[in-house]
C-alpha cells in the first residue's frame, strides 16, 4: 500500500492507489515490449537498416510525446478512474489490431521497394505511422492520467509524478527483456503483441468493474487462438519461424529452388535444389577456395555465417572426389540451423555447426583452417565486428600457412566506401588480395599470405564446370594497389551510416 501526504481529501481511495501504480508499471512494460516487437514485425518487409530504425523510433517517440501532452490536458478535464481505464481498454484494442492488419498492410506498402530502393525511407515511415502512431499516442496518455488521479488533493505532487514515472520505467525495463528473450522466440511477433494487448485489456476490465465487458475478454482469447502465428501465408512459403534473431522463412520458387530469406526484403541467404548443385549465384564462385591448395587432399573449412549451408554442398558435390573435407561453421541463429537440416540437406557427417557469434567462435577455436569463408554479411549491412583489422588478424591466425579467406561483400557500387575500406583493411593483413565482381552489387574478396594464386585455382576447376571457370576468370582481378581509404578497426568500425551513404550514391548514379 502506498501512502501519500494529503492536505485535503483524496478522491482516489487508498485501496486503489497501488492498483494505479500497477497500471503505470504494466503500461510502461507494454510500451517497451510492443516497440521492440514492432522492429521485428517490420523487418521482413523493410529490413533492419538505420533508416527503418530511425523512422520507427521517431514515430513512436513523437506519438508518445503527443500522448503525454494530450493525456495531461484531457486528464484535467476528466479526472476519473473510468476515463483512465477506458484509455487502457482503447489501447488494448488498438494494439490487438496491429497483428491483424500488419501483414497485408506492410506487404502493400513495401511492394514497390524492389523497383525503387529510394522509397525505403518513405515507405517504412508510412508503415510506421499507419501501424503505430495512434496506439502509441493513446499509450502515452495513460501515465499523465494516472498522475492526475493520484495528485488530486495531494501536496507533494512532484513526488507522485516521480513515483508514477519510476513505476512506468521499471515496467519498461521488464518490457525490454520479455519479448526478445522469451515471447517472440516462443510464440512469434503477432501473438506477442496480442499477449501484451491482452494484459491491458485485463487491467482495464478489472478497473472498470463492468461484468458485461468480460465478454470482450472471451472474444479476444478466441481470436488470439484462431489467428495464424505466421506473418505470411503465400503458397510459395513452405516454412517460416521467428527466433531471437528475427524472422526466417523458406520460399520454394517456380523452378523448384528452396531459398532462405531472413529479416530483409533484399537478397537470399541460401539456395537449394534437390537435383541441382550449382546455384547460378555467388555460392558457385566459392569453388575456387580449396583449389588454392590442390596438393592438399585433406582440408579443413569453416564458414562464418553458415545459413542454409549452400557453400558446403557446392564444395562437397563438386570437389568431394578430389578432397577429403572437414567442415565447420558458425551460425548464430539455432532456428536457421534447424531449418537448414530440414530443407537444405545440411546433414553431412563431416560437418559441425556451432550456434554462436562468428568472432566468438574463432576466438574459442583451436583449429587451423585451410579456408575461412566470411558469409555473415547482409545485403545492406555488415556486422562491424566481423570487418575490423583486429578481426582479420584473428582470421589469419586461424589459417594454415597456405590458407585462404573469402569475404562475400554486398555494396551498391564497386567504388563505394564499403568496398574500399574492406579491401584496405584486408590488405593490411594479407599480402595478396583479389576481387571477383560477381554482380553489380556483389563482390567476393579473396586473400591469402600463402603460395596460392586465384587464377591458378580457377585453372584447376574441373573441366565439367568450364563455363563457371570462364565466368569467374573474366570477373576477377588482383589488387596491386590498395585504395586510399580509412582502415576499419574495432575503434573505428564500418557503421550503418556508411552503407546508407553508399545506397544514396547508388541512387544518384544509376537509372
């Protein structure tokens, strides 16, 4: 029970004061939980770029600010518990509406992004406003209303406001951990938002004390039970799930290829076809790596960012008769590893996948590898700690004397700061560096301190893959001079802003 110093009769009964503080605590928890879940709800449609984060957080903070102001104004006009719990009831229904309309709404808003990348900013902003502006504005009105109720007839109104916002902030702390560590991996984004909307619904029904309103709770529970837990229901999506690291889904296209997509609208992380080995993608180019040491029949290979394991399959099925491979790898998301075993044939007996961060995996590993493939780089962004000078020195320390490392890099332009800084940093650690222009936006960097040579490796590609060897050769060249670009270090990382600037450069020069 909370006691406040009174100078006249307080219209809020002493027995209700603790319940009002509980309401502040739970509303703060819901605000933070839904905000964090919203980022994962939007990621499959817009990605996780700094643009998307900025838009979402900007909309949420603006809506909350408006809610605080409006809640204070209306709280003075309607200083009653009925008004407060009506706000909670309204907020619960607005939040419950989000998972219902989000899939088709975000799909429609994001439909043009693949044709017009500049619309990412505008479209993600529009999606944030449509889905979250009104619910968060109503949520923002709750705390001022509680402060007004508890401050009626109270001398120390500053203490009351401090206590209310403290309770709300403590709730926000809990709301930070619950969705990301528990509910989203367990029940998914949609049902997580339903769950927190249900908490506000229950709170409002208890506060309003009207039996007829409990019918809403029964209807709500029925709808949650009936709603599909998936974000997508298209026929070509054969599997989808959510984990600590985002949304994962497998798509089967018209040619029978299974494609792994993660929290981005752009690009595919792995492909698989039951009857075909080559993919017509960057994974085919990885074939050169073991051929840097054609004399070494037993080779140890690891991939940082194994995903669906397409590279393992290319190596095993094309060169397995020439080499005895021992495969390792790091994939941070256990859900992806499980999916790869089920849909991508990732069941080789000579393969071991570690579900951990790639850098931590290399630090803990005591194996010396012949090939280290860095394939944890996303289409728009590269994890900064996997690009630094310190990281590449770690990679080099885990390579055998003639070992080779490959980095699969995406960038909007070959002359962008992204590629230049990557090359400059690799060149500080490795004496020989090549670049393979796989496509206009996909570049494979190859580096070694050993005896191997890329063009000799291309010449050792099996004759049955003559066309592939020709493509790789025509798109490859050795970098004899390093670009004048800043080194990437742990202290000066390759930030998301660099990628966004590169994207803007692309939009400026390409039709």
